[in-house]
């Protein structure tokens, strides 16, 4: 058994040159229920939310981007530390500037989709966070951060377009003018 420990402290934190706030990286872990039909993507998709350490609201894994890692390494690390999941990181969803905390510091956050391939039984922050697979609608309703809801909306739109393009491509290859195509 391997012992995983969450990184602590802020000595390696990156800060925005424009706002002075921390640079934050996160991901939206997701998976599909294989028993749902392909044309019902919204109902087949589940996203993993975690509880805040402070105990209020649900959110997606996120945290500071540190100077000794790439942005993608930071996203993978946050998913592992806070939610106990691993998977395939996809193209970034966007970048947001938002106020955070009691001091109203402006942070810059980047979010990525994470197509989950493995859910760990033990993870570094399992003692201080709860994780739960929810529907897109539940995540939209329960997430307190507007910028995270916007990131989720972008992910859903991206995946919807991808599925529509894949369906159209299959239809064209299968039947084109009465001839079977390979």
C-alpha cells in the first residue's frame, strides 16, 4: 500500500502578475453511465463533486498551481489529493477571474475536464472531504461558485457537440447514397 499525502503550504504558489491573487487550477471529474442511451448524454453523465474543507457547499477539485509543476500536473494533483480520482485530462475549459475569500482577493482559475478512469479507496484528503457522484443538474444547483457552474456548462456543451459529430460521422460512413461505406 502506498501512502499519499497532500501538499501543504504556499511557498511554491504561483501568483498572477495582473491581480496579485493566487493562480488556481482545477478539474471537473466526469464519467458516463454505460446503461443510458447515447442520445441522452445529459442524463448519462455524472460529475464528481467534493465538499469544501470549511464544510459549506459542493465544488470541483481545485487548488494552487505551484512553481515546480506544469498546469496539467497541478490539475492531476488536485484531483488525486482532494477527490481521490485519476483519469484522462482533456483540453482546458477556460480561464476565470473571480473574487475569493473574506479579503475579496481576485484569483485566476483554469479548469480542465477529467475523464475518470480510476477511483481510489484511499486518498490524501479523505478525512476532511466527502466526494459524491451527481447529475449535471445537481452540480449546477449545488455548486456555490458561478465560475465553476460556467465551466461545467462549457464541458456539457463540448461533450454534446462531440457526440453529435460522432453520430453524424457514423451515419455518413454507414449509409451514403445507398452504398455501404467502410
